[in-house]
C-alpha cells in the first residue's frame, strides 16, 4: 500500500480580484450595457473572489498590459507560439516552488526517485519534466514520466501511477507536480465557451509526495481508485489545440450530467474500496465551478458543510484544472488528527466526460 506524505502548493505573483477580471472581459468582449450586466451577474454568482495568473494584464489599465497588445481588439492576438513561450518560462519555476514546499522537512531532493509531471496547458520537448530535473539538479538517472492533456482529473490519474510504483518498490519516493497556466489560453470571441472559461479558470501548481507505507512519516493511505467515462457527455467537455491557444468546451449540461450519475459513482467507488458512503468523513471534490459543486451536493443529499473545503478553494483560487483537487486535499489533510481512522473520498472530472475517484484514509 502507498501513502501521501505531504502536499505543497504555489501560485503566480499576479493576484486578480474577480471584479477586476470582469472589467477586463467586459471591455475586451466589447459588450453593450445589457450584456455587461448579464456578464456581471454571472461573475457575481461564480463563487470566486480571487484568481492567480502569470499574466498581470487582467487587472491593469490597457497602458500597463504586458502580454496582450495595447489595442482595443487585442490585435495582433497572441499566437500559440507566444503562449507556449510564456508557459516554458513560467511553469518550471512555479513547479519548483510547489515541490520545495512539498518535500521540506520530509525528504531531500536527492531522495526523489520518481518524478511525474502533469499539465494540459503547455507542451514541448524537452518538456517540463526535464526543466524541473535540471533546475532542481535531480539525479540524471531519475525515473520520470508525464501526464499530458487529461484535464482536471489528471492529478488522480498521476496518483494511480504513483500508487502502482510504490506498491512494487518499497524504496520509491515519488513526487507528482501538477502545473497549469490556464489563463494563457484566453480567447477574445464572446462565445459561451470563451465566457465560461474566462469566468472560471486560473493558474497554479501543486506537488505531492507519495511513498510506500513503510516510509517512516505520517501519511494518508491510498485505499483504492475507481473511474468511469460518461460517453454521452463527450461533446460537453473538451480541450483542443488551435493556432491561438487551447480551446475549452464546457457546456451548461455538465453539472446536470454529473448530478445524474454521481451518487451511483460514489456507491461503486466506495464499495470497490471496501467501505460505504456513510463511512466517508471528508469529501475532496474538484471545484470545477459552483454549479458543479451544487449539483454534487444535491446528488448526495448534503445538508451541511460537507463540501466546504471545495467551495473555499474555488473562492480563493478559481479552477486551476489539475492542481485544484490537490489544493483541496491539502486543506483537508491540515484538519486531520491521525488519532482515529478517517476516510476521504476524492473525485475530479474532465474531458470524456471522465470521472476519476480515489478513497484514502488515516490509519489509527
């Protein structure tokens, strides 16, 4: 069995209030008064107060923009090449911040045996894994692999990989780092997909240390994984390349699809892990948006604050794609006492429509 020892997180320096991002979007989308009011209503109902970005422009006057052209219509609009150049400059330093916080007091960098990088917002070769290896001066013989373009559920997929590695190698010390710069991919067309993406997404990084259970540090034991794909929703959530960046499709039907299937998924996943739904003490759900969290709460019949940690991460950071669920899990782990057995149920969603889950627990 494997266990999560620690989680480290990092966000870029540019902290944007949701109200300031709203003003940027209202101007860029060139909206009339009525549409500005409608967009303002959506932003105020988003459940998000602040988001972080490697781009300062979203809360600056046009004269201070650094990434976008200082023109009303953003011409010439940033190309995919410009976005990837920014990713290659910013992603690795942010990743290293998260990794250093993660291993501090737990493991030396020389003790890292495996590195798994996760991202769906930037790709190149040599890529993020090699950049991190070089900047941290890791062993050039380190086992490394990458999880690319899986979206918001990719952290759980990476945890599955780390779990499999640690089960077969008692000496494995696996570091996963999920780094997404979602705000690089803003699109200026005032389509529902552009509006939804500009409303929700943000930048961030999270690193997690996974070891065999024999590692002499307190940790959260990974008890099982379960996933399903809702093929009827494959057109409702997607992530595709274009010449001007990556294009997100996130339809308004996604919360309904998740609500319809989530309770059944939880029952299957908990049974697979040898517990039942009533034995779950903490719910670690990817805060893909307020409507998604509301739908899950309704599906499971929640009446109290079962998803409070998820709502709080959404409010403070927005949807950072793959790192977000690790931000939630870090918050939950900080509340654990490790005196009694406590079960955590985790779930995240992404293109497909894919639903990935895990069950983890403290061992009394």
